[in-house]
C-alpha cells in the first residue's frame, strides 16, 4: 500500500479528526413551512461535510412574511429541531428575508472608499423599506459600470426584525453568532456546488429559491450576485388556491398537491390549479427578466439552477425551461457535499437537497473571530 493510500485509509477511518478550524456553526433557516437546521464541517481538503440535519414543520400561519405570529409554535419547533439535530454545538447563524430586508445592486459614481460609502447611504435611502438609521446595512463593490463609476450590491435588514428573530432563537438555549440574509446562504451553496464554472468571466446564471411564501430570483454573473428580486409567489400560492377552489383546509390542500389522490396521481383539478399559478408566476418572472434585459441589454443566460421545496411541483422544471429557453437544473448540494451516514439517512437526502440548501449555506459561514 502506498503512503497516499495509507493516509487516505486513516482519514476515512477517523474522519472527523481531520476537520480543520474552529468547530462550525449551526445554520437555522426559519421558513414559512418549516424550520431547518444544519451543521457542517470544513474538511482538510476545503470541502464541506454535512454532519447533522433536522427539520420541523410549522403549523399554518406561524409566520407571515417576516413577522412571527405564533411565538409558542416557533419556540416549540426550535427546541424540537435542536434536539433532533443532536449536536453539542450551541452557536448559531440565522438567515433573514422578506419585506424588512433589501438586496439591491446600485450604480454609483464611485471615488474613494469614503465617497462610495456616502453614495451607498444616499442611494439606499430611496429603496430601503425603513428609515436608514433603523437598519443594518452592508455592501460590496461588484465591478465598474459603463459610466466610469462602480456597481455595488447592498444587503440590509431592519434592526427590529434582526432582534426579534435573534431573541426567539436564543430563547431555545443557543447563542446567535451571525445573522445573514437567506439569499446569501443559498449563494454559498450554489458557488460551492458549481465551482469554477460559474466564476468564469462572461457567464450569467439564474438562481432561484422557490419557497412556500416567496421565490428568490437571482442573477449571478462573473462570479457575483448582480440582481435580486423577491417575488411573492411560492408553493403556498398553489396550496391556498387549492384550499379556495376545492373548499379544503391547509393540511388537506398540501397533501393533495404533494401526494395527489393517495395512489400517486395528481387529480386533473389540481393540475389545472397548478397551471393557473404557473401562468401568474411566469408572467411575473418574464416582467423581472425583461427589466434586467432592458437595463443591461444582456439577454443570454448560461443556465438556470433551482432550489427550494416549491421546485418539486411536477412539471415546473420543464415549463420553466420552455419559458427561459435555457437549461434548467435542480441544485444538488450533495454533488459537492459529503455527509455523515450515521446521522443522515438515504431517505432524508432528497428532502434536504430541495429544502435544506439555505440552512446548509448558513452553516457554511465561518464563526466571527
Ligand atoms: N413534493 C412536493 N411537490 C410539490 N410541492 C412541494 C413538495 N414538497 C414540498 N413542496 C412545497 O414546498 C414548499 C416548502 O418549501 P421550502 O421548505 O423551500 O419553503 P420554506 O423555506 O418553508 O418557505 P419560505 O422560504 O417561502 O419561507 C411548500 O409550499 C410545500 O408545499
Ligand atoms: Mg425558504
């Protein structure tokens, strides 16, 4: 046996002892349909391994947009989720999204660092859904623009929302070390999975997270996020339409959408409702893409990558491919991420692949020094 093989064999045997750096952080993604928890470790070769994962479904109406409606339900889900995760780690990274957050590209005149910062605050003020001094704002320069200035992408969240989520998560006995934007976490996983391919100059990708209450539509170009829009349509839109048209409750409507008539067939009426929601959603998408094309005069995309539970709606990928005229694929985090087979079963893999990406991306953040 060569030396390399011996090293590889030892590494396989004692796996966890080879993790480098500080012990990671637990990613907690509070979505409308469920709270998801992930713990990953960075390995010596730079790749990530999913150590633990859990998810707890939330009853209807627990959160609406970014407002917590039923504190007790969230707290119960957090406690159950941390228990299910079975980790001794108590440090957490949470993700925020919704109407009290903002991700936006700004075209600025440029100048010194200080001048750019002034311009960011000046410009951001018009787009922020709250007064500027009530928010946490960060930005990064993503490139030069044609006018000789710079383009920046800003991320912002209202302080009261940051505090309310932090407070409720900490009531379950953990410490929130990082508050991030959910979209940034999705991008973490996207970059990790796609590797060099998306970093290449001149390549443009669409990345979409189809959740329950909303869809995050992102354009990623030359290795950075250049456009972001939160569209208020997701899996819940279909569920609510089924409830309304078929006179059933939330749980029944979810089941009809996901499991159909019980023998794996989706009834014709449900397919019809799904198609109606697709029409509204695609009209909204088209408007968004037309806006991007008209403001940048760029038309071609190199691909579209999907994640989120909503992407599992039958026929969605195909219909989207027709609309976009570009290849549409589902993001598979496990093409770049190994996992602990003792804690994560084969049955969990498909579910995590669609719904767990944001939690995994949050867990990939490194702990602040
Ligand atoms: N097999 C399936 N077929 C169709 N829809 C599905 C399937 N599985 C899950 N969904 C839908 O996916 C959605 C949940 O996805 P996800 O977990 O990504 O959302 P979320 O993070 O809870 O919501 P949000 O990010 O909008 O707050 C629900 O609307 C659910 O009905
Ligand atoms: Mg989500």
